[in-house]
């Protein structure tokens, strides 16, 4: 039934004379309509009937179906005779959904060119506010259920009265079991629309109960599933059936069946997503620019106002042009590299066109036509033609490639017809961005500082950014950043704290563990916002799912998962402690955690130590003079961090393993790890004893404190800071801050350690590898939580000797914000001053490229290609052979990662992307 249009519903009736008194009588028919909100309309019709024995007739009920009726109102008509008999019937109608606010949306044209202006006309009740959207129609082919429709809106509001009665007012006789009759009656007519009827007339047919062994059992157990047996099937319309028979057979007019669902794999972005007010006139015209994508856009609108809600039918706009140009080029190239630029032109018309293609030339690249190529051609209906050039990139940075294509008028025939020139869209220009990267190896240096002004005196330092002689010209860039929070930079770079590949079960944890410590810190300090939590937990869930790929069926974890023969004791304990600490933030399967704990307990030796299963890549834990103590201490700390108490069986036995080794612990790393483990176990005496031993080994300089495994070693210019030194220094900091009572002296020592640790951070807030990043950030987060303050503001001034100047404002409101600006005067000397009443954290990052080193002290690398030279047809496919050999001082290396960067414009051939893992010695 249409919405808003007046209808007349005809009701046919038959009455028997015995139901009336003698003589013509007035019969009053009562009726009402029920909708989602209950009874929406009621009335009566009076009909005079005559003397024949069976009286027939009809009458009409006028009704205008509005929004309160939709989508499926039910009409019930009943009559009560003088003798007390009552008859009734019902019918359900399918009404088109509609709303009180009549709104319309339409484009000024049904077809337009890309990037051209088009009018959008809005019509609604005066004063309405309208939400307008426009997306590629393919989006709804992929997910049709996401399209806003009137049925979706109506579905948001459930029916007040459903079929049947609630249990509290039900009149079903549950003791009856299965009745032998399910014939409809007047009672059923009212029950099916949820209306309770109270009458002293006989409105319900009697039920004869059949009692069997099975029904008796149902009565005893009070099973409610027998109740639906009394309900009737879905109502349907019987052909040519009269209403008002003494039995109830409801009528249903079926709605139109839904369209067949289609699936489309291509999804594009939204074009329009905005709010508009139509004003007092109820009309508004908006000018919008059509996107450059050739597709059909579907636009919709809903409005709200004094007249209520309104939903407009969708309006379509076809964005089309006579021909289309597609550029094929790599995303980036190396400076000085030559690549092939390809432009493919497609003809969408049914006529032939003469197409001419031109590349706009610039000074930052060289353009050469390919041998034998022409740049004008006939294109007939449905044809495509590819044009290509040789391009050499000469200048670093982003480079725009612009190509113009034009349909030109000519008297030369294309086939047998004169080339067609369209009135609109006869010329098309497309620009694509190409990144030109410098050659050589990227060198990235970061200088981090903590500046704390005191009593009105500024804190300051000078930083010199110097360049080597062999720097690649044009590759230098530098930045300075300021934040008011020790964890600010870390929070900004949660997904790339370490600039290294992530290809194994240990490296993946750098995407997981630090996020847990950052969340703990933000939660303790009251800075965890819903936005930050959503972003961080998203990374956690992703890291968790990836990490499960490295778990063995026995519950253990290893670097390469089931590709390894055995699980890894150290990695399993590392993963377990991180998983347990992440449980407050994401869902983790307790079964996988318990399986890993069971596996570790299984490999605990009678003396409390742990068997080293699997290949241990952590060099500092490979035994040596300290034997199996470092590994046992690490696993014990992991158990304690995971929530185990020192009195638990596993931890108690493990402490019995490491405690006797305390006087014999020789390496600084082992002492630091033991100090942290005993601090977690609340063994104050052993913790302080170890901290005193470490204090004698501390390296103090310029207000900074750190420890080194090999103090005499000086890293070469190509080596990053020693990861083990960062890790063991962080363990000392954790031991200090994990004591039951942290004194002011402890915090003073901790501030010196933090000053050194922050100096070792990379540009992203991480460190050199996974373990030093995880342990150091855990320690820094613990220190930041203990020293957190909401008081104070600061102003940071950065100046150079050549005139550069910039100011940064830091306060409690923006303390997590990382403020960054580019430095242009490189090389140069900069001064950084902090004025105010709170500490700030500054970081200068210098990046440049240097030529590839010719000699390596640690590895021998040999690369061969087949073919050797790229000539002719051989340029389409190249096979690469890489041979790596360790030639360093150690007997065996730790894990080695070989990164292969593909040539610009090349992709990995299918089947060539299999991960290669090989271990050879000798």
C-alpha cells in the first residue's frame, strides 16, 4: 500500500438470522489498526441489516496509511451480537515506509566530467538540517546492508506489541501438553497482534488434551517449548475469501521480494560526507566538484527538523570522460636511475579518435623517446594504446610527472571514418608524484636530551650537527622535536620503534611489549584517552595474532615457529610475561598462555634452573663464566612479572638455583639481571648487595650514569651503540625502582641513568634492537610514572648561529604532543634553551646518505645476477643470487638478516617470495 494516499478497505460480511433479534437491526462493527506502536487508529461502522435468513453485505473503512502504520499494520474487525456471540477477522497489509519530513536530493545533471563542478539540490521541510553522503556505488555492491534505507530506519525501533502474550499474562494451559485442535478462533485473532481481550462471551474454542507418556514428562519438567505448538503458521491471503467467518484465518499481503545480492571486490573512498541546513525556504543548492575517478556515484540524504525525520531516495551521478589515461611508473627511484614511463590511453566512446600524447618536461629529469615510438595514434571504440618514454631522475625529492592527452581534429581517416572530437573532455592532463631517493646507505643519528630549568634559570645545551666528507649530495635532512613527556615520542611511533625488519618471533615482540608498558604508564598517570587506547590496543591485537604463528603445538614459542625443531626456552618466557601483562587491555586465550607455562615448568631442572632448549640468539645469556644463571634469572623475572609469587613452586625452586651464584656472578649483565630478579622477589638484602657491586662499576660522566659489558670497547663509526649496554643499564634502573621503598637517593641515581638511556634512543623513541628496546622502555615507563607531575609550563627556544630560530610551548595540556620542525642550516651548531618550571625532552635527528661501504669487518657479501647485463628482452626478468658469510671475531654469529631492495620498477616474481632460512658453519 502506498504511504500518504487515502484508501478504502472493503469488508465483506455474512450474518445468520439466529444471531439477531427479529426485524431489521442495526449492527455495529468495531475495528482498529495496530502498528509498531500498538493501536494507531480505531473506529466503528454501523450497518442496517434486513430479514433474509443469511444476510450478506459489505462496507468500507477509509484510511490514509502514514508513517505510524508502516511497515505492516494489522486491521482487526469484530462484532458482538445480542445473543452474546462474537465473530472477528484480521488482515495484515504491507505499507511502503515513509516519513513525515518529505525530503528530496538531486544532481543538476546526470552525467559530468571528472574534476568538474556540478550542482546538488536539497529539498526538505523548512529549518531542517540534512546529512548528505556520496560514495562509489561499488561500495554498496560489496556491502549492500550498509546502505541507509527506510527499512533500516524502521528496523531500529522494535515493535511495542509482538505476536502472542508475555508469559506473565499468558492464558495457555501448559498442563494440557499437546492439544488435539489448533483451529483458529476469535481469541487467536487478538492474540496474534498482542492485544489482551477480557470478555464474558465465548471467544475461545475448547481444547481436548491428549495425555501421553511424553506429554506427562513435559508437564513435570515445565518445558516451555510445547507452547509454540499452539501458534499458527505465517498468515497468508486466501483468494476470494470473505471476512468475518466464525473462525479466524488472518490475511497477509506479501511485500516485494528483495533484489539479488551482488558482490563487488573494488572499493573506493567517500566523496561527500557533510551537513547542510536548508533554511526557512526548505531549499538549498550546493556546488560540488566531481572526483577524478571514472565511476557512478550514489548520493543520499536524511534530514531532521520540526516535522521529524526524512530520508531521500538516492540520486546517481555518472562521472565519465571520452578517454582515460593511466600512468605506469614505480613509486620511487634512485637518483640517476633510468626507468620506463608508460602511459596507456583507453577510448570509452563508440567512435574513433585521433589521440596525441605529450609529456611536460622539467629541469629535474631527462626525457628520451623510446626507439621507434610514436606519440599520436588512432583509437577506435574500446581500444587502448600504450606510449612509453625513458626517464632519468636527476634531483632528489618528490617529482611530478605530467602527461597531457588530447583528441585532435584531423582529416586523416581512422580506419574508414573521420576521427571524432568530443565537445567536452577532449583534453585530459594527469599528474603523478614520483619520489626520487638518494643512493647509498641511510645514516640516522639522534641526539636526545632532558632539560630541566631550575629556579628561573634556563637549562641549555649546544648541539653540533656535522656531516662526513662522503655524504651523498642532496640527501641531508634534519629535524628537532620537543615533548613534555618522557614517553611522548614512543607513543607517537608505537608501530615502528625500531628501524629493522620484523621476520621472527622475537622481533615481532617489539611491536607488542612496549605498547603494554606505555598503556600501563598512561593508565597510572591518568592520561589514557579512549582514542589512544583504541589505537594502542589495535596494535596489540595485531601483534598478538602474529605472535601466535610462532607457537608450537606443545605451547612453546620459537623464532621461526614450527619451522624450528624445538621451542625456545628464553623466547617462551619472554612472550608469556608480555601476554599476561597485556590481558587487562585485549582478549588473550588463557589456554595458549597456560600451555607455554606448562612447557617451561616441564623444562625446569631438579636444581631449579631451566634447560636451554632451542637456539639462544641472545648473546649475553649464552652461559660463559656464569653458566646457566642468566637464563634462569631471566625466566624467574618473567614468572614474577607475570604475577607469580616468590612462594610459588616454580619461582621458589628457580630462586634456589640463582641465589648460590650471587657471589660468583662475574659479568655486569648477570649482576644487573640478578638485581632486578631479586628486587621482584622482594629480597631486599640480595638486591642491595648487587646494587652496591654495580655501583662500583658505574660509568659516570656529565650527569649521566650507565654500565657497560665491555667498557674498553669503542664502537666503530658503522656500529650502533651496544645493545647489551642499554639492556643491562635498564635492568639496573628497574632494580632501583622495583625496591619496596624507593628513596630520594634512588631517584637521583635513576635520573642519571635515564639521562644516559634517553641519549641512546633512536629517532623513533626505540633503541637498536628488540631486547634493549623492550627492557629500556619498560624501565623508562616505570621511572616516568614515579616522577609524573601535572604542574609547570616551559618554553623551548632553538637557535642557530646563522639565524634560525623557533619557540615551542609545553604545558600539561599538550605534554604528550611531539612538536617537530625541520632544521635547514646543516651542517651547523644549535643552542637549545628551556625556560619555565617543568622538564622537557628534546631530540635532534640528522639523516643523510653515504656511499655503500666497500669493506665489512663482520660479513662477506657476494651478489650475482642472471643475466649479468640487462639488454633486449632480458630486462623483463632478473634472477638474484645472494651469498653471505660471517667473518667476525666470534665463533658463531647471532641471527643475521639479509635485506634485498628490489630494482625500481621490479616486483618479486610469483613463487620467489618463499622465506629462506639456512644455517651453515665452517
